[in-house]
C-alpha cells in the first residue's frame, strides 16, 4: 500500500510533520505493509480537501491528524487483507 504525505507549504503549515512523526511510531507489522512517499503538493488543497492531505494508493484524504491517519492505515490494511 502506497501512503503519500503532502509536505507542500499549506499541508506543512497545517501539520504534515505531525503525520510524518506518527508514521515513525507505527508498529513494525503495519510499517511493513506500507510504502511511505512524500509529495510537494497534490493541488488537492485547492479543491475539496482540507490540508493536511494524504493519498493512499489513488485516493485522497484531507484534514488528517496523526490519529485519523493511523486509523485509516489500519482500516486499509485490514480491507486489503480481506480481498
Ligand atoms: S500543499 Fe498539500 S495538497 Fe497542496
């Protein structure tokens, strides 16, 4: 699963660094199931998504917090395991 964190200016100002720090704290079994990448701006912040914005595979998610990111990753990993 590809997890891309936007580190563009708006997302950075809105807490992207806390998302990055939270990924460091994920358990190893979760970390082993994701590939973390960074983007400078998806342009999603100018559309329907409130920063900070992330992208999991081809899907955008906005207004992320460390807690919502963790929950989303767990949900997606479980969802992927069920397929
Ligand atoms: S700065 Fe993050 S989507 Fe634009």
